[in-house]
C-alpha cells in the first residue's frame, strides 16, 4: 500500500504544456449557401488558412498538393469550407461511401476540442461526394456516434471543394465570451498515402492535442435542447426446431421513446424507455473455439456511447455490454469548468442469475437487474486529471459494488503515466440464508515514453481473487500482470522514400497469482514490418507462450506473417498466416493436448464502382487432430443515395470439433434497408435470420437443427421541442 501511495504522489506532480497559435473565428451575419460551390464573396469574412504541412510520410514537410480552408460562425451554426487542388487529377478518388466509411476516398477531417480539454475532440469528415464521417477522438477513434451536420461538395477543374454547416446544438461545447476551442485539420490523399495537416505535428509528442491550434470565438450562446424521439418497432418472428418438431410464430408491435435534454451547453441528460438496440447492429464474426477467456466486444448502441466524459481504465469496471436487454435507462453527462461528471442507470430485463453467482439460490433465478454507474473527474494542469467512480449491480436484493480512483499525468512531452486503485464488495446469499460479503482489490499502473523513434510502455495490473466487477469486463482474476513493450520506429521524410514506416518491436508479459507464489503464464513476441510507398505492408514475427492449465505448464509458439496490399483503387487484400504448436484445452480431462497449429485469415475488399462496397472475410484455424474451425463473412453495401442504402451481412461457421466428436454449423443473415429522408426521420426495414445445426462427425443425425427468422420495421421521428 505504501508503494501505491508513493506512486500516486509522484503522479500528482505537474509540468504545464502549451498548445499552438491562437486563431480568431469571425462572426457572420450573412451565412453562405451550403451547396459545395465556393462562390466569390460568400467567404470573404471567414478566417482563411493557407499554410499546411505534410505530416505523413513527410515530417512537417511541404505538401504535394495545395489546400485552403475557411471558418466562420453565427449564433446557431459553425460554417466550414475547404478547397482541394490536384496537379494530376488522376490521383483523385471519389468513390461513393456510406457514413463513417469514406476512408478509401480523398477526404478531410475537421477536429474540434470544444472544451479545450486536451483529451477529447469531435471530428467531422467529408469527401468529394459530400458523404460524411464523424465521431469522437479519445485514446482511439470512436465512430459510433452520429453528429447531425450538413455537407455538400462540388467537383471542379482543380479538384473539389466542400462546404459544411454544423449546428451548434449538435455538439456539446464551452459557451460564453472569448471562448477558446482546440482545432486541427487533416486532408488525406489515398494515392500515395499522404496526410496533410493544418499545423505541425511533433512525432513522439505524448499528447497529440498539443499539436492543436487554439481558435477563439468572441461569443458563443449557451445551448438548450429538448428532443423527443419516439419510435415504433414491428417484428414478425418464426422459429422451427426440426429435431423437436416444434414450430412457433410471434408478432410484436412495441413503442420506444428516447428523450434528450440539454439545459445548457455544459450538461446533457438522456432517457430511454423500451429500447430495441439489437435489430440494427451485428457483431463481427469471430472464431471462439478453444478459448479460455471471454471475448471483448465493442459497444455499438448509441445510448451507451458516451461523447463528453468517456470512462476507460486498465481495470475495466464500466463495460455497458453487460447491460444486455434494458427496458429503461437514464444518463447524465456534463462538464463544469475543470470538473466533469458522468452517471448512468439502467434496468436489465430477465437476467439469469448464473451471470453473477456460481452457486446458491440466486444462480437459478431469472429476474430484472439494476445497473448504476457514476464518476467525477477533476482536471489539473493542462493534461492531468483525478477521477473517482462507483459501479453497482443489484440482483435479488444482493449488491455488487465497485469503487475506483484513478489519475493521469503527463510529466513531459514524451512521458505520461496512469494510475488506478479499485475495490469491490460482492454480496452472496447461500442456501443457509446468511448474507456474506466478499471484498476484493485491484490496482494498475501504466507509463509510456515516446520520442518519435523509441516507444516504451510498462504496465502493472494486480487483481485479487475476490475482486468482482459485474458492470465491468475482467478476463481473469487472482493475478499480477506485468507488461512491457519496446518499439523502434523509422518514419519517411519525403514522398519519394520507398519505406513510409518501419518498426522493430518486442512485447513481453508475465502473469502470476495475486500472492506472487505461482506463474500463470508468460508471453514474448518479437516482430518487424513496414509500410511501403506502393500501398504494400508486411509484418512478421513470432509469439512464444507459456500457459499454466490445471497445474501444468504448456509451451507454445506461433510464427506469423501478415501482408496487406492495394492491388488497385478498387481492390484491397489482407492475409494472415500463422504456424506453430498449439495446446488444446480439454476441460473434461482437465489436461492440455499439443497439436500442430495452422491459421489462415483473409480479407478482400472490392469497390467495383463508386456505389458498391463489398468485403469478404475467411478464417481457418486448425489444431491437428483436435479441431478445424472455419468461418466466412460477406458484407455488402449499396449506397445509391446519401439518404438511403441497402446493407447485407452474411455469416457462416463450419467447425469439425474432433475431440468432441461433433460438427456445429451456423448461417446468419442480416439484410437491412435504411432511409433517412431528413434529419428527423429514420426508417429501418430488415431481417435477422439464423440456422444452426449440430451433428456427430460420424453421421448426419442432427443433435440440434433449428431456424429462427425475424422480419422487422422500425420508424423513428425526432421532435425538436427546444
């Protein structure tokens, strides 16, 4: 404990860091017409930016192409424009794309850190067809939110131009007089993999937001919004079990209501009642044969995706996909000066008790569960914060409570660190009726060094056996895990360099029990790879692993090779090859079994024209004489207008589980038609279908054979009350 406190006191120290230059965004009383055409006189009063830098592959060098951008605002909207010039129009790529998938085209992104937080920013993207991308930049890019804005584009004799209107009520921002935001702009040219930026980028900077400029508004009004978004969901479900000779049909018509209220630009509340989140999205297909630990899946449901105060920690106590089927939820999020708050509550319907309890009467119950979460964060200096959080799960009058405290600190432009300390109380009620409370603790420390060439990361995480976070995601408990990553990076300096990026890296970790008495596993990977000028990538390495299973150490190794190439602007190909020795976890005999291992994964992306996008994925995993796992996935999207499109996802698995003697097969399809005639109206028409069969390997007498097909229609409308 004294060591933890010493580390924490070390983190509290602060060295202030400053951003780039100050830019004034002028007010306009004569807003432009948003049509993509830059008409003379429309943008005369805007702030114009002409100085740009090539930040990839070059290191703040002169760009190969000319770019101009402009900005201005009024009391309701922010107006943005950009002009993109080409010396050779053959470099210009203008495929039609769906939202958030414009990455194969010439495009640009505007980034706004609307609270000047140096830790998060909105981004708005647009391509030559006016098609959009948006999201939030955190530690990673989160594309799952949709920001309402208008974008138009025009193709010209010099390239193309765009105009964007962003309603201020579409985002959360700092309001008042002499308001300052962080700002950054990127232009990306796929032909040559070139990145052009509005400001210089320091390679190796510990916080990318330090590269942002500061834009200033003379005055921005406070936001006040009230939106009611009712929806109706109709579905028709058919179920057929061929083994049990059972057929069922069911028709449902369910209302849904979402309420969005912002009393001001600093606070947001949202309520949802009877939501149906599951019919629109589909998770990617993964092979889960021979897994020892649970898989992490990204949150896709808009209600649970936090825009303003996202919560991420090394010991994960807040994983909203634990809320599977909510019947009601409420969320509050806001920032007040240097203080930020986040709170969420939800009622999850018909939860099986064995999700939380391994034994006792609650494990056999099914009832509603209550989940709650709250956090308060306080910024200090320019890039540090202190934060406390609490999570709750209540089921059958029994609680799981987790308290967490974490901090982040940048010591210089190249060194930053994070710290977390958490504790849990888990209530149990066995058949005796006597209430028991199990208490657990967890802690984590993470430090990075990056100077543009060398990257060094060290992580330590400790989780006691009794620690339980039912609203979080824990792969394992009873552990002390130490990780180290070392990278040496080589960056190109000009467009003419054959090697755009090269890396030599080593990653290693060791995991022991919480009392440090036994080693549970250790891992070492060495790898190297490069991104070349001609849109070709290669990466290769070897993984060496020791894993303790049921008291015995098993040693495996996996040499691998990854290739990625762009054969043309219409075709991209990725391939992964893995060989080696694997261990099969036999949970019946509680022993591991060795076998030669082969793994092939391929992704093929096709864009035959600027309207159609097709992706094929194939995976093949084999541990010799133990199992063969195969999966196939096709995603196709036809975007015949920016307001409506058709999507089809088809997935299939076909496994030979040799040691278990069975052959499971599954086919799933997810067709979807989406129509958004306006910002208020959304119509979804689609289906989810699934056929699953399990048969013995020696014959085809099915042990399971059923089909489940659901057709659905969802219509929603947004009422802007305030």
